[in-house]
């Protein structure tokens, strides 16, 4: 854990908590790299090893794929291909995710997902993992993520905490006036998340219970 953990513990229990999906609520960096490499192969581009994936991963997906050499005219199709490959891979819950979601559901505390992935992908994964019934909202295809984060602040009339594993998640939270929290163990290293402006970087989502 890095950053201002004391402040995070104080804020989180009374906040609306929105979670990124891939690399945060679910531990799927291996699935994502396999999906990305299958897409790169389809467009005759070189695959990434684990170190290169961590170093080069970025959101939105259009920036990631463009940066890896996919032609601009092919970006939309490549994103569809990648999402299709993601749907076929195995997925596991991130550390503390089930504990956090079940506990906050029981407390009536608003907790859900804002993801760049399609709602259908998130909901299918969530149902398969047994947590679909503990998400009060699922917002997919979020481009940019700052827009639904602003809406949450208005709808719920309480602070919004956004937890994600990439610099994009952090900067979108800051743009929306939300409190950015980094999740280590996802697609990007914790130091990068702190440098982007995360209040804290955690390794266990249950810490958000305070």
C-alpha cells in the first residue's frame, strides 16, 4: 500500500465507490495480454511479452492499438476483435473484491463498475463469478470515464471514489472531481499510478471498507 491510506480509510465508507473492471475488480492481466496478442496477430503485428504489456498498456483501447501499429482505419474492428477474445478467456476476482461488494451491498452503500468494456462482457463475467447481484450499477463502453463519474456525484449526492489500475483511470477520476485510487496488481505498476495523481495505491479492495 502506498500514498495517503489514512485519508482513504476515512473517506471510502461513506462514498460511492466505482470500480474499474479489467485488472481491478477482476484479475485478468494474463487474459488481456492473450487477447491483445491474438488481435495483434490478426493484424500481422508482433506480440508483447509480460514486461512489454505492462510497460505499454494504456487506455483508451484506441490509443493502445494505435500505438502498437494498428492502422487508424482498422481501430474499431481491432477493438471488437479484442473484446471478443476477452470474452473467451478465464477470469478471476481481484483481491478483496468479493468481500468489498458483499459487505457494501449489505450496508446499502452504492458500489458498482465503470468500465471501457461492454456492459455485456462485464455482466457475464460478474454473473459467472457470483457477484452480479451485488453491483448497484454497471456502466460499460465508458469513453471517457469522467462523464459517468460526474453523473454519479450528482445522482448519489456523496463523494465518489474511483478505483482503477491504469493512469487513465486516475486522470479520468481527477477530471471528474472524483477521488482516484490505484489498484496494484493490474496492468500498470503502482508507482505509475501514484505519479498520475492517485490518492493511494492498494493491493486489497477490502481496504475500502475502512
